[in-house]
C-alpha cells in the first residue's frame, strides 16, 4: 500500500481536485484505492456525493473506538472507496494531542488496510500542525500543489525546511504546478523561475480550467464527466509521472 | 474487503422484465440503459484460478473490456480492471494486490477464454438523496453457442451488488427477492453452468498425472492406458506449443514425450521390442526438436532473476541479452513449428494413435505382457531406485558434472515410474517416497540448469560480440556468469544433504516395504 498525501500549507491551491482525480485514475488502473477526506470542509466527500459524517467523529477515529472498516463508503466508481470527512475533524489536532505517540497515529489507523488497498490518498486540510506531522509520518509521498505566485516560493521553501528538520517524516516531497493560467505573464515567469530553483518539481502542470470548477456541479471527477478535456489530460499526465516516481518508494 | 454480491437464479421460463417492472413500480429503483455484450470467462489452460477458488470475467463493453476478479462460489468482486485488451499474462493485471495474489497462482501461464456467452443486462440502481448509488441490481439473460453453432439458453440470473457502507439497501433488496419471490442462489457458478451447457466441465485439462490402475490389470493393458494418457496430453498441448501461447504448453508437451520414452524404455518384453525401438527413436527425434525453444524459454523466464542477481547500477546493461534471446527464440520457434507441421510428425501421431487404440492380444507373444502390473511396477521401480542409490553414493565433491547429470536422468525415471504406477500403492506412502525424491531432483535440476546456463551464456557472449554488442553488456554478462557459478557451487554443496535425506534409513525402509517384494 502506498500512502499519498495531497498536502499544502496554503488553502485553495487544488489539493482536493488533485486528490479526487488522481484517486480516480489510480482506481481506473485497477488499483484498490481509498481517499481519506481529512479536511473538515468535506469537499472530497461532496465530490463523491457522500455525506460528510463519521460515526463517533474524529475523536472515535483517533481513539480507535470506531472501527475504520465500518466508516468506509464505496463511491460510484470501481475500486474507489472513501473515508468521509466529519465536521469534528477540525479538532483532529486536539484529539491527536491527547493520544499516545500522536505522530504515529495516522499510520496506525491505516495499518489494517495495508493488504486491502494499493493506494491511500490523504486529502489534507491546509495547515501545518500536529495532524500534518502525523500525515508526514504515514505518507510515502507528499504531493503538493503549487500555484504560480510569488508567495508560493515562500510556501514551498517553508515546507522543504520543515520536512528537512522533521526526523519522523519518511515521505518524499513531490510538488507540481496547479491552477496555471498560461495567459498571465506572472504565472509564466514564476513557473520558469521556480523550475530553475526547484528542479524536482514535477513536469505535469494542472491548468486553471472551468472543467475543474464544474466538478462541484457534476459532483464527480473531471475525468468522469469530461474525459477528453485539457484538465483531464493534465491530471492523466500528472498521474503517469507520479507512478514512475512511486515505483521505488 | 470484497464487494458483497448476491446471485439468484430465476425459474427456467420466467422473464427478467416482469421482475424489473414490479421492482420499479414498488421501489425507487432507477433503470439505466440495457447492455448487450459478450462475457468471457478467463483461466489458464490448466485451470489455476479455478483451483484456487477464483475466476476472471471479462465483459466486452463498447470496445473495452471490464474484467472483474471474483471469488468462484460467492461471486464477490475482489477487483476490477478496465482495459482496451483482455489481460493475457499476470503482468497485464493491475499491479498491487491483484497481481500480488495472482502472480504465484498464474506464474508464466496465459489466460485463455475458457467459455464465452452472450449476455443481455437490464440494470437497476437505487440512489439516495445525494443521487449517490447505494445498491445495484443486474438482471442477466444468457445464450451460449455449442461446438456445432447451436445457440442454447441458460437460466437468467439476478445479481444484487452492495455498495460498501450502504448495507441497509442491499439487505432490503435481497430480502425482497429471497422472501417475496422465493428466489434461491444458483447451485453453480455461471461459468460452470455455461461449460456444462456445452458438455464441458472445469479442470478438463490437468498436467498432473492421475491414472487409476487396478491391481489385477495386465502389464500391457496398464502400459497402453498410461501411454494413451500421455498422447492425449501431447495432443492437447500441440496447438498452444505451435502458437507459443505460453511456455507451459511446450513444457507439458515435452514432459509427455519424456514420460512416453521412459515408459517405452521400461516396457521391454511387455510391448513388442521392435515397436519400442522404433517409437523410442521417433519420440527422441521429436523431443530433440523441442529442445532449443525450451532452453530459450527457460532463459527468458529466468531473465528477471538474472537482472536482480546483478548490482542495480548494471542491471539495464543486460537488456541487449534479452533482445538477443528473444530473436533466437523466434527463429527456434519457427523451426519447431516446421517440425510440428511435418509429414514425419503427422505420420508418427497417426500410427501411434492407431497402435494405442488396438485391443490387446489375448495370447501375447511378449512373455511379460500378461503379467500382473503390480509385479512389473515393483520390479521396475526397485531396479531404478537401486541404480539411483548406487550412483548417488559414488558422487563426491570432485565428481564430474556429467555424472550428476546422469543421476538426474535416473531420478527422473524413478519419479515417472512412481507416478505411473502410484495408484497401485497406498497413497500416503507414495507421497512420502516422492517428497525426498522431488527435493533431490530439484537440487540436481538446479545444478544442471546453472551449469548449462554458464556455458551457454559464454557461448552467447561470443555470438553477440560478432554483432558488435556494447562492452558494458558483455561486462554485465560476465558478472552474471560469476553469479551463476557461485549459485552453482552452493547447489552442489547442498547435494550431499539432499542425497542423504533420500538415502536415509527411514526412506530405504519405505522403498523396501513398498517395492522390494517381487524382486
């Protein structure tokens, strides 16, 4: 099982869109896939038409009073399941803080699913907290969307620095450009500049596209309702590139 | 966690449409577009998936194939693959869990369409307030074509598919079908029903040896039964060998030839000696014609092992060797196909078939022909067993490899003889005789393979040099040869222990009690 965290310190950068579409692609390849919607906003759950509610809430989950197996829901797509969000997930940090060895908690919760799932996608909330540390301890890769603004450079550097100084993190950082508008000069310049400074940035980049925004209307991955669109193609390229990176993880 | 699925069989003359209408009227089920497609049941030629309680079902939908990996009896869905082509080898299946579980089951074998039927599927689903599907129902009607092209109908079935986490809807629909309409699960899996409908059954081929001989049987009669069985295996594997569907067809084809030759060799004075000499020559010719392709198959099957035996930095340098082997195999395969289309081969098959079909003479000329088979089995097995022990005991650390090779051949003879006549003896004890023999054979087989591979790789490197191969490939091959030599030395050292186990007092006692009687 490979655990892939869609993570960014910043919000609104396309984490959920990436989590939903990449998980859909993994499942389409025939891999048994689970998305864990960790964000209390519950956007992944919404996109999959699944109610954002978990029996026992975040507290039951972290304390493992609720069997995770009982909380998983099947989506409308082959091989793809979801662990929905819950509004109480806003307090996950608190629950983790009250638990023993908080950094190992996410890893422990997922342990029973090692044989069942080939991929677990963690759709993380935008912050840097105890939950992030626990995610870093569980994930094989941190897939981080970067929007091409000057602030993004700062954010990426912050994340790099944080990971370097974090002994419990075994994950590889795999950033990619997200929400790119090639008509904007600033976007083009930032992309060019960042690619020089961060050569490990993935080549595939996700455009700013109305098809992605329409996920909310269709309540489905772009690849499902607009399979031949530019956005779908970009997610496919990103997934192809990621698969190569994941081979040795 | 497999996807729960219940199946119900509808009464013979009922129409799925009646149930569909009633369900739509009484519940909030929504009807999707009907589908018509071909359903192909995939398994290896020797039914490896079926043997493990699995089945792969490929539905051909709008130019693509939706292949579901199911449990045989409960029809639960363990995984799904959508692809442009039907998967053939295990590498075509999704990496991860499906491949991890099915790789050791399928190994090198290809998936073949074991049965095919035409399916009309009426699809219903129940959605919740979010328009999320919470349960699916498929009403399926089937037709199958028999070998004469006649279309036959199978009983329609209903599949109720659970969506994980939405059990209530699943249970409600299942109850409705079970209690209100008194529907029951079918006795057989759909594939089994489809096969039965056209007069077939699963496991209609196995490379394993399972003949039941009778103690009172005459030797010539028993020999003919075994030879007929081997000829059937040979014929069944001929098409796959010609088409090179997977390497096991040729393997089984060759084993049938070897078993035939061993039995012919042990049938002196049971079958006419002139006949034995003639067919031994002919089957030796056939066996030799298959040798090159098999050798190359073995190298190609081992190739991943060769790669991983090398340091990571030079693994890719070995790639030209794979291409060289594949090109060589193509030539050898074409030569083999020529042999299998030759008049000599056709004549051999025709005459051999006629000979095996002949009824046995009441008063045979050969003086052992009418002897009780067990008497012959005892004598032959005991003799070869004694040879194996004698030859094995003379092998020391400096014995030339050729003598280990000869011992390997005697072991093979002993193994085949025990398998041929095993049904005449207590099953449990026969299994025990084979256990240590198999381990000894594995050791001798590995030694022989490694020895030959070292020599052949050296020969190949000379051939490849002539085609201006890069130096780094030759270097990688050199490292590989060293590695194989190391492995060969380890296997050779292990021989002592393997032979001691075979030659143990306990094993001697077992062989004596089973076979020494009539000596």
